[in-house]
């Protein structure tokens, strides 16, 4: 009888411990999701503010031609495209540069907190949570996943032996999309995975080997 009671007590303890572990796991998931929602909400507010500012800027233009030109200038700057205008009508675009990872992967204020080395084959961009992360070149989204060390991760194949990796992201926007354009916002800076502060871990790979981003972007920070 004592043996049966002991076995029952052990079973109860094991079940209680299992429920406790599951509750802790669930609380962590809820906290993570709530954090992502908060970051997304802040980003939406930023977008609404930017849209309103752009609308006011365009509305103040004197003619329809000026409005169209302002919109085109904004679009081209956002996409980081090379522009050649012939009599105000012809716009030529450098297709080769479209797939070259030669722009900064974050918008807004940042600081380089760690540069490329043998032990750290990447650059870390320290930036506020919710800062936009952009695709540095056009390409195909190769993988979107969560890693215990790198947190939320996106890998983009640029279809020319180049690939780029973006890690510690707060929110990812293109989990179900196949392709992205150069300068397109793909995620927000976060602090997911094994990270002590909000930042973007950014890698460039050529032919499967990591290369130093300093060869492709000019950052005076």
C-alpha cells in the first residue's frame, strides 16, 4: 500500500512539474508575441506620421507636374535607384547594381557596435527597437526562421552568388513572400535570441563565404 501511495505521489509531482514548465513556456511565448505586437504598433504609428508628412509636402506643390516629380523623387530615393533623366522623360535604371549589397541595412540612427572579424564575420548595427531593416539588394527570400542564438532571422539570396543574413529581428514582414526589392523594408530591429541590447546582426556572403561589409558600404561611424 505504501508503495502504491509513493508511486501516486511521484506521478502527481511529475504532472505538476510538467504543467509548471508548460505554463512558463507559454508565458515566454505570450511575452515575446506581445513585444512583437508593441514594436509593430510603434512602427505603424511611424508609417502613418510619414505618410501624413509626405501628403502635406505633395499637397503644397504648386502644379500637378511638381507633385508627380516630388513623388517620383521620393520613390527613387526610397528604392536607392540610379537615375538618369533626359528632357524630364527618360529614367534609366542600373540593373546590375540592383542586386549588389551596397546600401546600409537599417534606416534612421545607428552605430556600429561590432565590426567584422574572424570570430565575428558580420557587422552589428546598434539601433532602437523598431528601426526599419531593409533588403540591401533585390533577391529571393531563402529562409525565415527563429534561432536560439540569432533570434528571428532572414536570409536573402541575391541571385549573383551574393547572399545576406539579418538577425535578432523584432518583427519580420515577409514570411510568405518570395522576393524583395532593394531598399524594401523587410523587418524591424529587435533584441531576440542571445542578445543583450537591440541591434541588427548583418552578414554578407559571397560564394558561400562571409565577406567584410566595409568592402560594400561606406559608414563613417
